[in-house]
C-alpha cells in the first residue's frame, strides 16, 4: 500500500481521451491511461487535468473506475500548436488551483506532471498545495536538438528554459531509461538522487501473438509485410522505410509482387514527413504500389497490424523509449530500429530484432532483405521478441511509480518536520 489516496496527473497539451498515433497524441497518452488505470486498481484515485479543446467536452469525464479526466478551460476551445500553449499556462494553472480549492484541503496527495508544459503548472500547484511534484519529461529539448532530422525545426529556447525550471522545482524526475536519467543529470544538472528510472511498458494482455491477422485485415498470406506505426513526422523518419523499400526492389525486382509497406498513423506537426509528402516520395521512387497508408487505429486493431507484419521498422532519429517497438515484439514481430535512445533498451539487438546505426536507407534495405530471406532466423527472433517484451509490463511501471511516489511523500514529510 502506498498510503496515497489521490493523485493529480497533469497533461496540458494532449488528452488521454484522444486516439494516439496522430497530432500530439502518442506514447505519452498511452502511458497516462495505462498507469492511471493501474493506480486506480491499486486503490489510488487519479484525476487527469488536460486542456479543453472543444465546447462539447464535459467538465469531468470518467476514463475508468477511479480515473477521471478534468477538462480545464485555458485559451480557445480548439486544438492549438504546442508552441502556442505557454501563453495559456497561467489560465490552466489558475483553473487547476481552483479545482483543489473547491475540495477539502489536502485533496490531492501528490502531483505527477507529464511533459514540460505540465511541469510548469505542477510547479505552481506543488507550492500552493504543499505536496510533492513528480515529473516525467517524456522527451528532452536538448536531446531532440542534438538529433534533428532534415526539415525539422529545433526546439525553442523557451522550452529548454522551461524544462530547466521544472528540473529545479520537481521533487522527483522520472526517466524512461538509464540513458535519460544520465541526460537529466548531465544536460540539465539534475541531482542524481532526484531521478528515478522507471521503464514504461506495453499492455501484455492485448499485445499477444495470435494467428489469422492477415485474414482479418484482408492481406495476402504470402506477402512480405514491413510495418511502420506512429505519428508521421520527420523525427520518426518513416521516409527511411519508404526509401529502403525502393532500394530493396531495385536489388530484387521479384519482391515487388509480395512486398507491402504498411504505414499506420496520422500527421503530426509540420515538416517534410507528412503523409502527402511520403506519398509523393513513394511515387517519385516508383514504390507507390507497395506502400499502403492506414489511419491511426485503436490498439486492439493495431495488435493485428503488428501480428500481420513480418518486421516492424522504427527508424526514429530520437526516441525516449519507443512503445511501438515493445508492442510489436509482444505480438511476436521482430523490430528493426535505429540504435537511438530507448530503442536500445526496447530491442535486444541480434535477438529480438536488429538495431542499425544511422539512417541510411541502404543499411535498412540490406538488413530487411536479409531477415526476409531467412525465415528460420525470423522465427527465432519472433520467439525471442515475445520473451523480451515480457520484461515491460504496465503493472511493473505502476508498481515502481508508486514506490517513487511514496519516497517523494516521505522525503517531503521529513523536510517539513525537520
Ligand atoms: N498508437 C495507436 N494507434 C495508432 C498508432 C499508434 O494506438 O494507430 C499508439 C501505439 O500503440 C503506441 C503509441 O501510440 O502505444 C506510440 O508510442 P511511441 O512511444 O512509439 O511513440 P510516441 O508517440 O511516444 O513518440
């Protein structure tokens, strides 16, 4: 038992009710939903505060028993670009504080903020409520700026400074990986004792191996299916997969009858990797007939895409973890990924998939052709992938987070009574 009754989770820029895989909704949304549900199962109620983006949203919506989403009025009732949100943070924070003020004092025992914008609101609430602030960055501006894709704009100085302020005001920082923990210390001067490493997970009851996926999706049984899943943006580099497919067909024209590149996800941010741009690229490279675009879909359907694929490809330039890589492996589909960030933990190189240095499409083409040409090795990788993914369950994430919460509360209590 954590001794906690209620946690205020803050997610300013994206709602846990949104469909992940497009716009600003991705792994962080999945993280917040999966963790909140498990917290509630463990007796800790969670209120998730997010910005209201349409008039039709109720002030409070129940996401699951014990988990509510509170829509905060801050700025216009429409989707806004993240760059516009700092000017609405004051309104967001004042509404957050008003909600607590309507309750008995001490309603929330702890605040967990996600992404730096939420950390700014959490920082103010922490001071007002006298409870600990636990913060998850999810991505770091300084790290992103070191790995920019062509056509991507650097993260602004305002975000870098905002992240720094959150580091200075949070009681605990949650990092997805040991590498992120080191980056918080080396790039943001975080106190190592302030940082806890808690790997995220995958829903291991939903993402399982199961036959019949190609039939259910209407895909030919003999196809060679390469899958990309996620928000279509330069950082995720879906163009590398399209270019690699073109190279594979140049090297082996006979593959054209069987090759299918499925891209599941929607546009996100601005930049050259928009779906229209990818389509244009596929046409220019003469592979439009093998590339298929699918809109973002719920995870139950997504599980069938993973199962139907021979290989999932994650060529991201930067990835703080990469939930897609774990979900795919949990479904028994090996992953070929860029050797960056959390993907180095999410994929066991040479066993559950292959990690590639850099983003040269020829390297991807070579590895993918090699794997497709060796069904025995691919089958062994598939088994290893399922085993590897078992190490990442949301139950473990929630249990570990509850420990971090308990430490933060204890440290705070000791500091107050000292
Ligand atoms: N996702 C989804 N439907 C889609 C595409 C993606 O539900 O059509 C989910 C996917 O299951 C994963 C998340 O979006 O949990 C993406 O997380 P990841 O860590 O791979 O990338 P991020 O969006 O955080 O950059």
